[in-house]
C-alpha cells in the first residue's frame, strides 16, 4: 500500500482521487459506518470551484446546486456583497451545495478510479519507521508508505501522536440542525440569499434558516450545547414566527469559534490536511474549501514522493500553512463584526467598514481573499488555439501531469515526457511559454532556463 488516508470527508476523498489519478495505491479509512447527510459546509468558493473544474469534477456537483440568488460572497455578514468577477473567474458567486453532496460525488469519482473507502474502520493505533507507517484500524494491522490524517477537527491520528494543536479557545457555541417544517410564515426564505439578509436576531436568540432542497432547511442558532427538539422549535418560532413549525429534526450538531493550527503539517511519513491541521470559525464556509485546496496541493506532491520521481513534498507545508494561517486571521477578524449583540463601538465600526467595502479596491481585495482567488501563481482559465482548434486551459489539466505551453514553436529539453505534456499553441502576443504544475499553478514563464523549473517541480531528467 502506498498511502492510507484517515477520514472520508471532502479533504480525504479529494486527496484519494488525486492520488488514484496519479496511479498511487490508496485506501481511505472512515470511522463512521454511513455518511451523515448534514448540510454543514454548504458553499463552494470560487477557487474551490476552479480546482474541481480543473479535474472535471465540478459538473456533477454543480448539477445538484441549491437555488440561490446571484449575489456575491460576504465578509463578516456585512451587507455589501463581495464581487469576485474582477478576478477573472467563471465562478463569481459561491455555489450552494451541502457538504455531503460534495462528498458523495467525490467518492463516486474516486471509486471509479479504484479507491476503496473502508467504513466502520476507526484508527486506534499509529506508528512509523523510516520505511513506512503501521496503522491499526478496526482491529486490523495495515501497512503503508505514508499516512495522511484527514479525520477532522477532533483528529484521532493527531491525538494518538500527541501532536500539539496550539491556538485560541472559542468564545461562543452554536447549533446547526437540519429540519423539515410542517408550516412556514412569510418570514421563511425560499432561496439562498446573501448572508446579511439571511441572519436574524430576536430577544436572546440569533440564527439563520436556509432552504436546502427536498423540503428541508438548515437552521443555525446560538446556544451553548446541542439543543433538544423542543428547544430548537422554540428558537425557530421566536426568530421566524409562531406559524413556523417543525415536523422533524433530521440531525443536529454544534460548533464554535476556536482557532487552532498545527505548527507542522508533516511528521515524518504522516501528514495532516483539512480540519485535522487547522480549525477556525465557520464564516464564509472556509473549512470545506480550505480542505479541498489542501488536498489538491498535496495530492500530486505525495504521488511524486510515492513514485520517487520528485522531492517536492515539503513544499506542501511551505504553501498551505500560510494559506490556512491567513484564513484563521480573517475569520477571527470577522468574529468581531459577526457576533450577536455587539457593543456600540462595534456597531459604529461595522458601519465604517461597510462603507469601505463599497470601494472597488477594498471589495476586490476582500473578494479575492474570501474566494481564494488571490492565491499566488494562479492562472485564470483562458482560451488557447492549438493545431486542432480552440481549447480552454482548464480542460488540459484533468490529469496528474504538468503542462508546458509553447507559444513560439521552440525545441524543449527531453527527459520529462512521462511527467510533463508539451503543447504547441498559437502565439497570443503575450506569452512565450508557460510551465504549469498539476495543480494549475504557474511555476515558470520564460526568461530563465526551463530545466531548472522542470527539475525543481518534476524531478531529475529521465535517462
């Protein structure tokens, strides 16, 4: 076995797909017997949509998108929508789709490539040596060259290894529950709108009710600890009127606003990704998106390590640790604005910041940050003209290989043909050549010897 993955959430399943795409032998171990169809993590941000699109995975997910008003993202629930269109993306609005649907589609895609997801297989022991990792799961000893912990905020792997998880404890708790309603008032929304229009406060309660399809709603409200069905019904009636009645509580969980991050994402042959590596307040649905992007960055690098073709695994820490640290900072900042019952000073600060968000440069900056589109070396999708006709760049990155775009018909060094595709395209008056990593990021654009970049990212020349 090349790689074991602990956790069949979106991070683990995306990573499994990436590894299988590269021909790596991978198995996913999942503690739960069945997937919980809870609507947490219900927004795909623009960069995550691009990532999924680069692998041809977005279509089936987008086909199950919930009805949504075409409004931009939000920062701290402030009423000015964030406009991501200046970042040149085909996905300027968040895509509303429950996390379990994302998981279902990713598992289907991974299974089509031979990935086995073993459910009811809880990890109970982990050890490693210079050659690999030994894992005990469901009483069985398993051996692999690498283990990746994608097992969530309460990561079993992290606890078994006694890895410190430094950060800040939470200041509030809230309940997230999925319900069916037997009757609704006029105050109940009929589609997903902007965060600022969806949140309500009445008396001691604050919350948000969102339609999620098939007659179900996601109800989030402030409370320290999991609420009973009666308590959920009371909060709902206070916020949305006495006519709004619950027919059934489907599931319930709690969350808070703690922020924590591992100092290192790698401990020998054991790596961490997603919530196992970092947690933060759930503003803007960043957890789901950050985890998928962790997996997308790690997958091709871990595959190269497993195959012995390139030594790039440590760049996962270099690139993804700062990305998560930034999300932790801006979600912590949003907490100041978003918590219910703010002081008079915070109310005034909200008003000033709302005015600032109407400035194009401020809005663009925040939109890039919240959507993930401001990632370094990102290439926006664009149309190329080849000898066979026009083609979009995103359609050329469905494999695990690098891509060298040649706009001038040059002769390129051999020795990387099994790892990098070379495509001659019509000159566009802007580029000479572009070398693109398997995760769609630019790693060379001319001006220096391409063999340096090829060796750095794809290993030494073959032969």
